[in-house]
DNA sequence: GTATCTGCAAATCCTTTGCAAGTCA
DNA sequence: TGACTTGCAAAGGATTTGCAGATAC
C-alpha cells in the first residue's frame, strides 16, 4: 500500500470526505520528492482542475497536519513547506546564499538529541529542524 | 564604551544621520535581553515618540543589518528577530509547552558544527539557533 | 437529505515601497 | 542648502476566514 492510499484511507476512516480536491492535494504532496509549499501544490492541482482555490489547499494542509499525516516545516523566507510523515522525516541544511536544501543524516542529530536529553533533560523536537548556513559552492 | 555608543558612533562615522528615531530604535535593540522583533521595537519607540512609523523601524533595521551591526534571525512563525552583534550569540532551547527559554552550552553545538563541515562541507551559522521541544517540567 | 467542503472575496499579518514633506549636518 | 530620512498611504506576498452555495456519503 502506497503512502497515498495510506493517507486516503485514513481520511475516509475518520469520516472525512474524499473530494477530488483533497485527492489531488494529497497526491501532489506525495509525488514531491522534496518538501513542497502550498503555492507549489496549488500550481500542480490547478493544472488539472482549474477551479480549485488556494484556500482549499491551505485548509487541506491544515487538516492533514492536524491528523498528523503531514509535517509542516519553516525553512525561513516566510514560506512553510510540507512533507508526508510516512516518507520519514529528515533534517535539513538550508543554504542562505543559493537556497539549496540538503538532507541531513539522522545520526548526526540523534547524538545532539541525546546530549540535550542527558544534559538538559530537554526533549528536543528535531522533526522540523532546519540549520541555516552556507553550502559548499557558496562558501568558496 | 557601551554597545549603544558603539553603534551610534559607527553610524555617524559612516555619514549616516543620528536622528532621534534611529537613536531610539538602536537603544531598544540594545536594551532587549533577548532577540527583539520589529513590532516590539516599534512598541517601545512609539511609547516615547508617538509619531514614529513602523516603516522607519524596518528601514533602520535594514540599515543596521547592512552595516553588520545587527543580526536578523528567523525563529519561525513568520516574524524576524533582531539582536546586536556586539552582544554575542546565544543558543536556545525553547519549550513549546510553557515557553521557557534555556541557554545552551556552546560546546554541544560546536561538535555539530564541525561534523557538518566535515561531512557535508556545510558552513553552519549556529549563532542564533533555537531548538524547539519540551523542557523537564513539561515532558513529565 | 444534510453535515461537510468548496469557491470566492475580503481580511489579516508582516514587511516593503513610492513619494512628497521634513530635517540633520 | 541639499542630500538623507521620515511619515503616510498604499502595495506586496503568504495565509486565514466568513459565508453562501455545492457535493460526498
């Protein structure tokens, strides 16, 4: 069973309606390799279904977020990005020069997470963490 | 010489005018223990000088940022925050439950910074990193 | 049939900008 | 004086909301 079906069946289980808009929005999020913004989802959906409104995209994201099916990450720049939880969360390095987003291996941060728990008894939520800086190309 | 005088003399050296608005804006940033937002600066300044406009705050921040006197940090939530560079950097653990802010030891992050540089050739800017999660009291 | 969803338009929040008037040096 | 600054109002982009009509179940 694909993640898409996962999300769709979950919605239906919980009594939410499977409208074409929702299906297309979920599908756009799933198809994306990367984290996707509301605007990008909207662009994809509107191409096949010109009548959708971007407020429907936002409302669907709000629902999926609330149900824990999608995570919302703030990479800065005043635009939120979305990612299906089923695809696993990673952490990101964001280049402030060129905007590149680099996926970060879990292990590097898990040691940080453990250290924070051990030394500060602080349970860090690193799911949405984005670390800003400069990538290889831009720091030359 | 205080940081405030530092900034003021720098502005004047460079030929920028020392208007009362600028003085009050710089002073508000300096007085703040924490990172301060444009809105908060505005609120402080307007209390003493009701005529200021928030666009002046933004323009001053833009200037101070450009001159490298103030850093701008995006802690998420669609609001940028400012801090004088002279006051040094902080790392913070922010409790999402009770709002507590815990100062974080430099050493924990310097090893992360090194690892990122070594393994990703990514030069991380951790000067104003905020890590979200749950503090001791709230994670019980 | 009916409660849930949607489209639309207008509102909100944070930030930026154009322009004419004001002011620091 | 004259270039730099400001205030004002309006624009900007991202997101949210109120409401009446549409639709999945």
